[in-house]
């Protein structure tokens, strides 16, 4: 034990010396990256690149980088590699900064920032489109086994308030690596494009990537400022209504069934709402469920209107839009039968009332007659 103690002290001292060599001390100087560039690589997409500073002192440590997006929307993140892709709108310009960082358990060391920017594209104020909105919809493609579902895209916009009358707008979309120009436009009364329709696109019907849309323009009188916008697919996907809605009444039991909408999502990916309207008293019942069937106890003397709508469940993607309601179907007794029953009741009551009035009239006339008969007898 006496011999082991010095050995342990030597080992502990060596370990501390080794850790001191491996860990940075407060005197290490971090230098900013060099050759920082921002390059547009696609519609609403840029690539940030930089290189490690060649004069940076190396101490067997792993340097990282902090990227800070300054405009159009602030963001920051860390990375170990020397490039970064960013999906962002560009009509307002884009600027970013990067710096070298070194983290340990006790502190964060950082260099100064290296910055770069892209200026906003040229164009006169008030000439870009406003209120750009887009929706997607899925249809079945019975002619393709590789892509059994096709996604259409429809976008609309308003003309810029200061755009000349000869302004013409053109729309492009990018999804993933695919970019496409619109070929089918709708026009306003002056012939300017104000809407676009893509009956078939390369948008994945179950995708999660951002949809980037750009609308630029041309005019002989002014430079038209472009406008781009990013759309999350779950927020613009217009789900189809459920199919083959059926309803059946047995006694006081209303049974409703339906099939999932036309969609690439499987059957377990849908939430549903069922709307039941009682035509007799106007009562409206709405129930939410995850299955494609519903049973309700009802008044069997009424006629009912039934509709169903669907939305993709949060189990399969972020919550989005509800579909339109399915076409109403009607079950139950004819709503005119209760009216006839009430008519008969009112008719009988009226007859009874008339008879009662006649009886009263007769009684009133009989009173003077009785009095005359009494006087004549006296």
C-alpha cells in the first residue's frame, strides 16, 4: 500500500496534465471563418459557405460554427460543417453571419462574426402582387401505378396597387429540386394574370417539404418587383370529402357509414365530423370521431339530413384544413307527414269549435222561446 500511493499520485498528476493540454484555456484565440458567401441555388433557397480561418491555432479541439440569420427572419443554429442550406423568402433580401465557437463544460468561446448579404431584387414599390394564396388537392390517377395520386395546385393573387395597366405576372413553384412555370392563367378585365392552375404537379401528396412560390412580372413602364412565399403543405392541402356516405334507420337507431377520401394517406390517418340535421325541429348534432362509422339514437318521426367531412389526423402529419362537407343525404319519414297529421288535428279542433259555437247559438235562441211559452201558459 505504501508503494502504491506514490504511483497513484503520479497517475493523477499525469491525467491532469493531459486534460490541461486537451481542454482549451481562456487564453485561446478564436478567429472568424473566411470566404463566407451566400449563393441562390433555387427558388427561395440559398447555400451558405465558408472556410476555417487558416491562421486558427489548433489544439486538438473540435471547432464548431454558429450561424445567425439576420434577415428576413431571425434565426440561429450550430453546425460542425462549413456549409448550410436555407429555405427562405428572398424578395426582402437576405443576410447572415457565421462565427467560430468552442464549447466546454464551463464556458463558450467565440470569434467575431463574418457576415454576408443578398440585396433585395430591384423593382418599383407597390408593383408586386399582394394576397398570394395557394391550395393543393389530391386526385386519383388510374393510369399510373407508380404515382396513383396526383396533386393539383391553384394560386390566386391581387394586382399591386401601383402596378401599371400593362403589367403581366408570371408564377413559378418549387418543390424539392423541381421548379415549374405556370401555363394556365386566369385574367382580370384588363387582361392581367391574377390566378394560376396546375392540374398536375410534382408535389408529393404526403410530403413535408416547403412549397416555394414566386410571382414576378414585366411592364414597359416600370420594373415589377418580384414576390415569393413559402407554404407548409398541411396548411394549404384541401382534403377531399369522404366517399360513399350511407345512412339507415332501424327503429330509433340511425347508422351512418362512409369511406375515406381520395388521398394517399391510409385509412387510419383521418379524423371525421358527422353532421345530423333534424328537419322536424331544426336540431343540429355534430360529432367528431376517428372511425368511419357512427350510430345515434333518434326520434323515428323525423326526417334527417346527414353530412360528413374529413381532416388528416395529427398522428400522420400536422393538423390542417377540414374538407368540404359531403353532399347531404336524407333518411327517415317524409317531413310532410307530420304536417298532415297536424292538419287533421287542427281540422278536428276547428269542427269541434264550430259545433260548440252552433250549440251556444241554439241555446241562446231557445231561452226567449221558453220564456214566451211560460208567459202564454200563465
